């Protein structure tokens, strides 16, 4: 066998099977019988195709022709551009400015090569260290004093109309207490409220120092040990010693003070200083001041419930007043008790017992007058006239303690134990002819510092004394119109109707009732399920409270004053539009205004035919000035009357009467609530009631 035949299998690596041609992908097929680069000859149908050979030859000739034609043309085009570029580059290079720049660059490079970079680096490092030390020295020199501040007080006494004290306000800083003067349970309560990991071991190594410095430059204080920060110490420094200042220098000072206290002061000393400088409300600083003003006792005598209440006042936002926001303060105190169970300060049984004591805890200064928020609004209204730097001040307001007691009785009678369990809430406000608050009582939120609240506080101020000298004296402000008084009453009721936390109970609806009692304008709000109302609305609860208050006023003041003048239709529309915006949607039918009436000629329980016709003792009568409607509004009218006694007087025609339910004109009630339309010959007061319903889009006037 020839040598080539023997070497073929070793070159290919394998022997092709018989009857099959293999294509060597690593070689180029031969053209015209020429061997390929791999030393083999092209085989198969690819090499035997003459058309492929012709195409390849034509492509080669075309490529050679194009290259020979375009290459000289392109070279001729590029040659002028290349020569122009060389001429421009030569001119730029020979320009004096170019030579000067090149020389300067060479001289700078030579100078830089001679500079001692090691010395410069050392000098820069020393300069940086000196600058840092100077900043630290400045921060240390301007650190706030750690000495205990002396006790101070600028009390503001808010009085009623007769001079009796309603509330105490004004800044007060208590004396610095020693660790032994503080009840141990108070310290445990503060730890549970502010830093449950306060007593865990914390090493001031490199990691600990870095954590403190990092926390000082953050806007918020870390959660505690889990965040790597000394939370209670940092809160003490940031809030109390630095007064909440932020910036580069205060952050550096904060880090310095936290590190110093953590390294030098004991845990008990840090706790004591925190309690002596903490804020327990808007104007109380220090545990001594808080215990004496809020609870009327010394700090060493605090119980677990009282300690939890005071510790909760330090939680942010520190804007709660215990005698005003008692429910919110109790809610915070329950959170503190849960934290004390977590930290092991109390057992679950002890915490439950403290919770029961907390529910019955009575604060000496917490009264319905303080919970209404009126003393705070009065103090805010007198702020500009008092100025600063006074020792004591006295504010006398328009609040009538007699009327205040009547308002409390009227509301409490309606809010019996069953109603309170169902989440019912109510409020009453009585205004004088100038808009001053004569009585206010609410079980929801205090009066807000909105437009209505500020205006009422301004006119409620009667006298201001500063350091024993009078600075303001006004017995009465200008008289307001009835429409303006109603708007003011609705605005105050809207503030009192705000729930302290969250929304009202599910299914509850609000009811409002505003009417005049002599020279007073009295407004009532009630929210909750009335036990006599199947639909779950407020029902006649607002009117019942108003009637109760009116009866007490009539008994205490037997001589009835002149009834106020009625308002025009335009005034009524303006008043009720503003009331709708302020007080929100109505949950029940509203009564426009009470009126004195002569003895009736027809009396009995009415059955509603429609909103313009009633049947009383078998006699069908028509309400004066009303074109009645049936359907839903008639059913609501029937629900409004609900077996109440109706009194009717003839009004001209044979079957037309002017009827009342209590002190309310039923024709005016129907038109005021949009349950009917005014007849063409309706009196002006009924046309005013219809204009009010149109303005509010009530009843049949809804779009």
C-alpha cells in the first residue's frame, strides 16, 4: 500500500465510512482542481459545480476593476487635504504663543519635578489635624452648661367670670431632684417609654464611638441598642441640653456630650438628669413641676399608674396636657405599662392593676372647662398683650360657672352609662350676644385654634392683669347678628365634634341643633346611636339636650328676655351655607330656631299624611305655607315627630294651621330640611327657611 494511503487515516483522525463524502470545514474548497489549504482536494457537489467557479471569477475581476478605478481618485482627493493640514499645523507650531506655552509647560514640569511632595503632604496633614482640633476646641468651649438650672415659674391663672380659677397655664421649671427623691417606679417607667435597652452593657470601643458620632449627625435618634446608639443619653443631650438645635457644631457637641456622659456618669445619674430636664407638656419642665402641677403630689410618692401617665407625656409629640387631653394621656400611659412588662419592671398582673387604677385616676386640675380647651385659647389670645418676662398673670374670661354646670348636667344626663358604652359623644356651647363663650362642654376633642376658636377666645377675654397691674379690660364686645352667632356656634361645634383618635363608632350619625335661649345662642352636637331610633341616627338627642339646658336656664332665670329678631332669607342662606362647610354633612333633621308660642287650640299626637298634611284626633289639617311631599321625606318627617305631642293654631283658612312640636314651628322645620316647597303666599320666615334648604341642597333641592 502506498505511503499516502497509509497516512490518510492519521491525518483526518478518523476513517470516513464507505459511500459518504465528508466536508472538511477547516479547509477552503479547491477551485479548478487546485488543492485546498489543508492539503486535500475539494470533493462532492460543491467542487464539481462550474457555475460557482464562474461567479467567483467574475467577483474577483469586478473587485480588481473597482479598486483600480477608485483608489487613484480617492488618493487625488485626500492629497490636498493632507497638505493643507500640514501647512496649518506648521503655522500653529511656529506661532510665538504656541512656543511660549510649550516653554511654560516644560518649565512647570521641571519645577514640579523639584518639589518635595513628601513635605507638602506632611504639611497638609498637619494643617488638617490643626483645623480639626480647632473645631473641636471651639465646640468644647461653647458647650452648654451641665449645671442644674434653678426652678422658675411664670404662672398664668385663667379665671371664670366670677374670678374662680379654671386652669393654671404658663411656663414652670421644677427644682432638680436627687436620685433618692424620685420613686423607683418612675425611673422604670421612663426607661420603658424612652429606651428599653438603656441598662444593657454598651462598650465605648471604636465601634461604639463610631455609632455615637454617626447617630449625632442623624436627624432622628436611633431606636436604642439595636441601632447602636445610647438612646436615652442622646435624647437627654439633644432635646434637653441642646434644646433641639441642629447643624454641624451642635452635632459635634452632641457627640462630645453623649460620649462624656456615657464614660463618666452612672446609669442612675443619667436617668435622674433626664427626669429633671424632660418636658412633660408644652410648658412643664422637670419631674418636680409635672408631679406637683398635674398630680398635686411629690415625685417620691408616685404610683405605677401615675408614673406611667407622666412618662407618657414625655413621648413625642410632647404637646399633650394631662388636664385637657386626659383620654389621650391615658392611652399613652397604657403603652408605657406594656413597655414596663416587656422590660420586666412590672408583671402582667401588676400592669393590669395599674391600668385599672389609671382608668379611675382623677387629676386635680382636670375639669370639663379645661378639657374644652377654652383656657388654652384664652392664654394664646392674651400672649401678645402679656409679652415676656412677667412673674405672674391673671386672665378673666366670660365663662359663667352657673351655665357651665347646667351644660354639664344636660349632656351627662343624655350620655348615661349605656350611651357611653355604645360610643356616644356630645357637646354643648352657649354664646353671648357678642360671641363670647358662656358655657362649653364636650366629650370629644378640645376647641381648635381655627378661625372660630380664635375669634371666640378674643371676645371671651374680659380682663388681663400682669404682675398685679391691669393691661386689658373689656366687659363686652360689639353685638353680632343672629346669623353670625349661628355660624360661630357651628364652627365651635365642628371642633368639639372631632374624635380624639380615629373615626366615630360604625353606624353612628351626627346631629346638630342650634337655637336661641333668650339672649344666648346655644348649639348642641350629638353622635351615636339613639336607643329610640331604629335607624341608628342621632334622633332627637341634640334637641333633648337643648331642651334640658333651656329648662335649667328658665328655672334659674325666671324672667325671659326678649326673643331675638329673625334673620332675612339672604342671611339664612349665608348662615347655613357656612354652617354646612364648617360642620359637615347632616346626620338628622335640623331644627332652625325655637320660638315662644301662645296656647294652642288643637293638641295631640300627629299622624303624618305627607310633609304638608297631618291628622290630629281624627282631623286632617294643612301646615301653613307648605306644599307637602310624600315618599322618603314623608317617612323622615314621621320619624322626626315619633309620637310627640303637636300643638296647632288656626292660620286663616279653615283647615290651615300653624303647628309646633316643642318650641319648633313644623312648617319651618319641613322647609328648612328641604322636605317640601314653600307655598306662593308663605310668610317671609318660611321663605327664609326654604332659601336655607336651597343653599344647602337639602331634601328635594338636591341636584
